[in-house]
């Protein structure tokens, strides 16, 4: 009886792990789809500089930076210049929703 209980809880733990794993994989794909849908890829490529820095370069620059998520969400919303060069990024808000921007920033930061 006691053994049954233990093995049942173990399989629930595995099940939850599976759901979480699948969820974050979907989040990753969603970030890329949103970057295409919202026109970010006109200026940003995965692995080479276009008008703006590549998503991989951005991810490397902010690796381990605990305030990067908030900084980058604000930057994408309002636009700005001076971090990567002189070319400005135009404001992406309100054209792109804050929820979409957050998903794309999380996806970008997770690339490296
Ligand atoms: C018209 C071109 C253009 C478009 C469209 C554009 N960006 Fe940018 N982006 C830039 C440029 C240029 C920079 C570099 C700005 C700088 O040097 O501070 C940049 C920088 C960034 C950065 C890094 C900011 C920093 O301070 O390090 C992120 C993240 C980013 N863009 C995400 C996005 C997302 C997400 C979208 C789509 C919603 C988008 N960009 C659309 C041109 C663009």
C-alpha cells in the first residue's frame, strides 16, 4: 500500500515535468514566430547583423544580466539608439503588444 503511494506520486512528478518541458519548447518557437509576424526580422536576423544586431548577439551581450529582461522590454517598446551603434530602433509599441514583446525578449535572452 505504502509502496503504491510512492510510485504514484513519482509518476505525477514526471508527468508535470513533461508538461513544463513541452511548454517551454513551445515558448521558444513562439518567440521566433512572433519576430516574423511583427516585422522584427526586417532589421534583425538570427545570426548576422542587419540594420540591428542579431538575436544571438543580443542574447550573448546580456547573458547573466538580471535586469536585462526589463531593460530590453522597455527598449523595444520605446525604441532607442546608442547601445549597438548610431542607427535607432523605432518604437515598436503600441504596434506590437507588450505581451508579444515580453515573449520575444524572453526567447532572445534564452538563445545563448
Ligand atoms: C527598423 C529596424 C528595426 C526594427 C523593425 C526592429 N528593430 Fe530592434 N533594433 C534595431 C536597431 C538599429 C537596434 C540597435 C539600437 C541601439 O544601438 O541602441 C535594435 C536593438 C534591439 C534590441 C537590443 C536593445 C539593446 O538596448 O541592446 C532588441 C532586444 C530588439 N532590437 C528587439 C526587436 C524586436 C523584438 C523587434 C520587433 C518587435 C524589433 N527589434 C524591431 C532595429 C530594429
